[in-house]
C-alpha cells in the first residue's frame, strides 16, 4: 500500500463490510466526502494517512478502460477545496497507462505471497507426516499449526464418527494431555461445528454470541470468552466431511481482529493437507492394528486349539458326577472354588451350570459345542495369582447360585440369562495381570488396539470371546436366529465393558435410583442396568465368601498388583502398588468394600430381595478388615500370611 510518496512497510487491512472503503469497492465507483462527513470516518482516515485533518476526501474505484475489472480503491485527501472534475479527469488519463502496470505488480506480489504460503504448507505437511503414527499427536499438530497460520487464540479439531463429532484436541490443551478419556462428543446436528459438518461449508462468524448456532455453555464451563469463529470442514476425495476444525478469536493482525476472506482461503487449502494427513494416519493405524490383531490371534489360537476330542467327551460323559447333589455347598454363595480340594478341574461344573440355568431347547445348545467352548475359555486364561480360570468360574458360579435361590426370569428373559453366564466365564479372558492405566501409560500392544474405546482390557476380553466363538466347533450361538445372534453378541460386549469399574461408576447413580424404585422387566433400560449390576456383583463375589477365603483372595489380588509394580519400575514408570506396605492393605480393602462393593450388593438386594445374603457376608468381612486396623505390623503379617 502507498500513501503519497511513501510505501508502507505493511499493508493496512479493512473489514470487508461496514466502512466507506468496502462500500465504494462493492457498490459505488466514486464517493466524495466533505467537512463533517469526513470526520464521521475519522478512524478510517487515521488508519490510512495517520493523524491529520482533512477537508475533502475522494474515493474512486480502480477500474480498467472497459470498466469490467477492478484492482481496488484509490483515495485522494486534501486540506483545502479541490476541483473534483479535474482530479478525476487527470486520474482517468493516468490509469490508461498505469492499470496494467499496477495489475502486473499485484500479480507479482500475489505470486510471491503464494510461493511463501507454499513453503509454509510444505513445512506443515512435513510436520504432519512426522506424526502419522499417532492420530492424537497429529491432531494436536493440526491444531497448533492452524492457530499459527491464522494467528488465533484457540483451535479445536472434531473427528466425524457416525452421527457424532468427537473432539480429541481442543482449547489450550497441551500435547501430553491428549487422551481418549479427555475427549468429548457432540451430536452432529448441534452447534457451529455440527452445521459445518452437515453442510460442508465454511462459517466465518464475526460475533459468536450473536450467532444462533453458538453454544455459550462451553464458555461458561471453561471461563473462555469466544469473540469470533472460523469453522471449516476437512473433506475427503469424495468431498465428504471427515473432520471439522474450529478456530476462535483472531488476534489483532494488520489492524483487524476478525477472520478475513484470506483466512478462509488459507483454511480451505489447509483442510486439504489435513485430510491427506488424517487419512494416511488412519490407514497406518488400521494396518498396525490388523498386524497386532493377527499376532494376538495367532498367539491365542495356540491355546484355543489345544482341545482334543477326549477332553470334550470326558466333560459330556462325566458331567453327571459334578452336579449339586455330588458337590457339597455347590448351590450356596459360600462355596469356595479356590479352596476346594474335591475338584481338580471346574470345566465339568461350568458345563453343568450353563445347562442348568439356560434351557437347552430354547437355544438348541449342542453339548459337544458347549464342552469345546468351555475348554477353549479355560485355555484362554493365563496362570495368574488372581485373574485366572478359577476367578472366571467363581464369577459364573455366583450367577448360577442366584438362579437357584430365586427365579431370575421374573427380572430377565432367558436370553439375558444366557448372555450373563457366558459373559461371566469370558469377562477376563487373556488377562495379563495388569490394569488399563498400565497399558495406556506403557503404550502396550493392547493399548494401540483398544485405547480409543477407553476400556483397553475389557475390549480385549470381548475380542478374545469372539475369537473362541469363531473357532470351529466352539460357537455355542450357532443355532440362534439372526436377531438373537446379534443381540447375544451386543449384550456380551455391553456386559463385559460393565466390568470396568470406571464404567460402573458412571452408572452407579442410575442403579441406586432403580434400586429405590419399582423394577419393571418390560423396561429395556431397567433390564440393561440390572445386567450391569449383576455382572459387577458376580465379578466382586470373593468379598462375599467366608472371611478366610475372602482374605486369601484379596492377597492374590495384591500379589498381582505388586507384580505390575515391578513391571512399572522396570519400565521407569511410577510404581502403583508395593506389597511391602502391608499396613495399607486393610485400609484399601475397607475403602473398596465401603465405596464399591457394599453399595452394589445393597442395590441388588433391594431389587431382588432374596439376594440379601451376599450383602450380609460382605458387611461381615468389612468388620474383620476394620478390626485389623488395630493390629501391630507383626500381628497383621501373622494374620495375613501365616
């Protein structure tokens, strides 16, 4: 931009509307301001010429001789009276020769600017491709570069998933804070980002609070004040929206504090590079996951396939020797699989339990298939102190006893009973003795496969369940119709995920509300909550056994925790548990029983009155743990380990 004979070091920018410059460019070819009218536009005059007092100002649109092409607006300012006709006449004569020169100079400037932008985008794409192996890091890089490119305060990136937008990176988030659990979801038909996702068009909003689509709740929650927004789509090669980026609060740039048409053009180009990077990252992740799944499947198939016909036939032929009239206390909650010396292998008992509570005719269960399935499940558990086949059996046994002390069909259909007993057996398949936090922190193979879902181990347990069902001769659902088959798998997935205590805590208030109201079997939401409550009660059932059994099982849990602590130390991570701190064990157990276990058994007993015994047993064990708080370290060691 030139003022008089002075070339300004930086261009001065004006908004595309709401000022005399933009009005002349858009609508008028000429405008003459005099006296008081000039003062009305004092801010614009100061922006162009600095602090001065002008009497006359002429605005003339710069057009070629054919009057069909424009380059901008020329401004004449004078502190005295002027001959307007003479100025316009002289100006028109000059422009016959100068228009082409100015146009060429503008073209050269534009090409230099585009070359500079190309260099910027090359650096950006190089940065993006360095993060292809981690989608979260890539999205953070996109957010960071978008802020730099448009000089704005904040940026959020939303990935389109079905009918939702998922924000993994947003606001002032630091790279290390990116975690699937920190993400949030919004319906695709809500808000500014949703509108852009549906229409595929850029939205440039100068006043966010005045826009009908703007949601003020997020500002209230974060304390951030959104002034203006540039929201643009990231589209694939088929022009379909795959993601949305939302920029907030343009910083003061060249006198402007709102997003410009130039920002919109930059965003469109930027969106193309974002698409290329995100799509390649997703392809890379899918290939890596497929490789990891293949590796895991091959590893696990070695266990699942190690079942010979003699083992299958043995279960079918000898199961009559493992019924409740042959095994003492089998139909009682106090039955203790971990301390039982009468039975070496509980596969026969598990086989009988399934056939006892699930009507064989209703699902056309083949005995040979069921035996093969149970043997595959047993082989799918590792030799761990706690999360082993005996734990799976104990969990299933608790549900079996529930069916013997009350009529569960008053609360659930037979298909749900089938779902729960199978989920009990499979809910910890291939447990590694480590928790979800460990896998996320160590970025393990399982984490790379399932971290986007949140419940890493539970997703893995379900995946292993599917693997067993897919082994020839193991699919116990094979004779179910299509509708029931889909329901069985969907429900097993839902119930296994409910064994993640973090998921249980999300619905605990709903469960307590249900427990204090009237249960309605016909209400789908009631049945869903009850199934999730039952699997949690089954999973924690060791706290309802006798004191000696409950105490010894707790030590098995802490043995696993301690092994994880050793592993964490070997990986230079903070140790999550140390078995040397024996004095902490009663405290941890008291907190667990008081805050988690007792409330679930209390809720269960309110919904199903016959289920009061487990609550009473757990309460009795809580008193025992409280009593241990009075022990010296020596006495506590003796009580726990001798």
